[in-house]
C-alpha cells in the first residue's frame, strides 16, 4: 500500500509524526512525505522534523508565503503531478491549514482516496481561514478520523455518511507523550532562568488578534502588566513580529520575547508554566493534556472539549486577562479526554490499513 502524507505548516508536523511511526510498523506500506513549503524557516519547519524524529520530506513543493488564494493555488498546481505520478492508495492530510484544503481539492478531483486526520472540528466562525479549510476538507474526504466525540457529532449533523467517520483520539497528544522526556531533558526552561510553575507562556499569531493594531496593542498592555508580577515568556511567530515592527512595543515592558521555539523547547516551557496565554489550537490541547491552565484569546474554539473536560478558558473580555492570569494556578488532579492516550497514531494506521471506504 502506498500512502502520501501532505504537511505544510508547523502544527501539521506533530500530527504526522505518530501516524508515520505507526504505519512504519505495518509490513508492505510505502510512505512518502510531501512538504508543501507553506512554512519554510528553520525555526518553523526543519527543527520540528528533527525533534519529532520525522524522516526528511521526500518532496518539498516550496510554495512559501502568499495570499490565501495564491498559496492554495500554488500547492494544487505543484501537488497534482505528484499524485498523478505516485498513484497513492491514500493521501493523508492533517488539521486545518491551507496545505490541508489544497491537497484535499487535488485528490478529490483525481479520484484518489483522501483521509483527514483531525476531522470534524468546528468553531462555527467562518471568518477564520481554518474553519473554511476544515469545511472543505471534511466535505471531500473519504475517511474522516476525529480526535474527540464532538467531531463525529458535527460531521453527522452535516450529513457525512457514518461509515466514513471514525473516532481515533488525539494524535497531537501522542507526540506530546512521546516527546516529553526529551523535552524535559532539553534544559530549555532552565536556560531561560525561570522556575517551575512561576511564569506565563504566551503565543499569538491569529490574524484576528495580531492583524488589528488596537487589539494587538491591548493584548501587549496586559502582557506588560502581567510581567510586572511574574516572568512572561513570549516566543513570537513571524506574522506577529512583522505586525509589531510598525508599532510601539514599549507596553510589553519586561516580557521576554523569543524567536519561535523548537518542539521540545515549547513542550518543556508548556509543561512547567504556571499559566499559558494563547490563540493556538494545539496549545489548547497540549495544556489540557498536561493539566496547565490555559487562557485562549478568542471568542470561540473548535476544540470545546478542552473547555468542558480540560483546563482551557476563552477570554471574551480582554480587560479581564491580567487578573485572570495573575489569579490562576494548577488545580491538581489531571484527567485526559478519552482517546488522548498516546495511541491515536496506531488507530489512524489501523483505519488506513482496514479502510474499505470507496
Ligand atoms: C498558519 C496556518 C494556521 C496555523 C499556523 C501555525 C493557514 C491558513 N494558517 O498560519 O492555521 O495555526 O500556520 O503557525 O494555513 N512566515 C515566515 N516564515 C515561515 C512561515 C511564515 O516568516 O516559515 C510569515 C510570512 O510573513 C507569512 C506569515 O508568516 O506571510 C503567515 O504565514 P502563513 O503560512 O500564511 O500563515 P500562518 O499565520 O503561519
């Protein structure tokens, strides 16, 4: 059986690693990794392949950054000949980035079977590019593998045939559990000179937060206030850095701004944080898996299980952020949602091997 994995952006890589590892244990499977090149900086891409022990991509489509339409079109144009030449039994796409939706469109037009890992998540907010990518990909996929029960419920409500849907659990948590010992041993947090459970970790990159100067400024003010009381570590996404170059950054005050951190470094910082402030999808899940309080700077989430069963809280009113962060702490007992057990990759591999969907 020949399987082509398509990845392109940072959060895809953590999802690919456990699936590729599980598939490599099945006899008679050939795997090909296609990197679209949506993310291309060493800190956004190669360093993740190293930490996650993923084989080098067999092919890099080198599409780079561009508008959504141009980036999506470039991926489609460059991926189509790969599918025609390789004739895979399955193409596997991950998550909700532009690379995911672009590859899905190519496969469905060529009649090649498509599997979506992390299917069924919905924020209900179509102003998010990721929500459009999720809707398109799930509409087209032949096999939809969900990380949590709400995923299956959303898909059934949208009329997807039940035979195409399978609950496999959360592959991101596989990577987390696999990587945690190496992350702890990396000494990343210690080198920054911050103590266990004494600091806030911040990540921000959503256009809805960083592309609106007044909102970005308001968030920076809060972070500056929090940093008066505890260390604030802020690895900065290139999009955010570029937005801040044209703004007065003085309100950030004592906040420690870093380059984007590698996978193990980020995991080390997350596992030991007193609190995480973010707009990332992955960190909402990782903090729940680790029992770390998380404040998400968004009005909605496609990962409601992190709120109902985990440690995540949406911050709808930014004026509350400083107080929320300063008064939060860990609450003890850790329980992970069903299927967030480190074996989701094996279940994805089994679903692909048994896949009977036409
Ligand atoms: C993309 C995903 C988002 C995901 C995020 C994780 C889409 C629509 N968005 O957002 O869902 O949460 O990745 O990081 O697919 N840039 C660099 N170096 C890089 C990559 C990007 O400098 O290696 C800069 C460029 O200025 C680029 C900007 O970041 O224009 C945005 O990159 P892009 O891939 O379009 O979206 P992200 O904001 O990274």
